């Protein structure tokens, strides 16, 4: 009798575990906190399983999730939020999310003349030249950039120990799982379409488990220009960061030498 009860209990637990692992459709709406109007094109990402979608013209969305997943909600000009998926959240009620607008200060703009004198042949010599190579592809509104390797400029033997190669390699190396997620983001067609419209960088920092300071330091070591960093979509920046990591990994492993 006790053995039978034990077997039934095991079967019950296995059914419960399987039910928790199955994905469920989570649907809801995203609106502005102040005027309650629907937010069109808000992005909803499943940080755990790497699913993603965006809201329609009525602010509605539908995303596959399971208990204990974490979803990330963002929209340009609004504060992003993270939500932990619980069993209670999946009991059939529609999820109503309200986002608050960001309050941002305008950056000071400094206009430089570069001493132009009005003669084309002379002026063109005084216009600053971009140190990075930018690639414009017909049909695409944005720009891709090939960052040049950063030259070492060490002020002391101690500084040479903490070189950019070690910095970039170790920074990624401590979170290899997050790096795999970035690779999946760049390979999934639906996620690529969503990321190609985003320019807020917050999702990448979530995946890489980086603070804004660490993220900026990474981009600086990868040596991409301010123009590219500001103008590139999240997708383009993800692909640039992955390329940067692969380059530095090759340098770290000594596989950049030319073979005969």
C-alpha cells in the first residue's frame, strides 16, 4: 500500500514538473502611464528562452513563456522594466503594463568651425578625417563600421599587463552563457527584426550582465567611433561586439599569424 502511494506521488510530481516546463501564451497590453494610450511597437523579450515580440496598433502582445522566465519590456522614450513570470501570472488574466516616460537632460552641443575659409580645395584639407571605415549598403538606412585594432600606448610595465586583449577576453569569458545568447539574438530572424529597430542598448547590458560603465568601456576597447555607437541599431552593435570578441579571442589564442 505504501509502495503504491509512493508511486502515485512520483507520477503526480512528474506531471506537475512537466506542466511547469511547458510554455504558455502570455498576452496583454502596454500603455502610457499618464494618458493610458496604447504604445505601438513596444518590445517584449523573454530573457530566459530568447523569444520576442512587439505590440500591435492597439498595444497588444502575445508571448510564449513558462514559470520562472524573466521578460523584458522596452519602448523608445520610456523606462524599461523586467517582470518575473509566476504561476499566478499565467492563470488566464490579461497582463496590463504601463510604462513611464524617461526624463532625460539634453546634452550640450559644441559647434566647431575647423577654420574653414570658403575655398573647397583648402577647406577639404581642414575637415577632420574619420579614423574608422564605414560601409554603406544600398537599401539599408544605417551604417556598418569596421573598427581598427586599438594601438597599445602603455605608460608603464604595469599598465602593459592590463592590455585591451585581456580586458575584452576576460570580460566576455566570465559570462560565456550570455555570449551565446547574444549569438542567438543575431541569428534568429524574428529577433533580428526586433533588434534592428532598437537603439537603447539596455537589452544588451541585461544579457551581458554589465553596468553602463562596463559596457562603455567594452565599446571603447573595441575601438568603434562615437558616430557608430550612437547611430547603429542594437542588432548592428551586437554583431560588432561579437566580431570584436572573436578578433580579441584570436589574438589571445595566437591564431592571427599568417599560415603558409
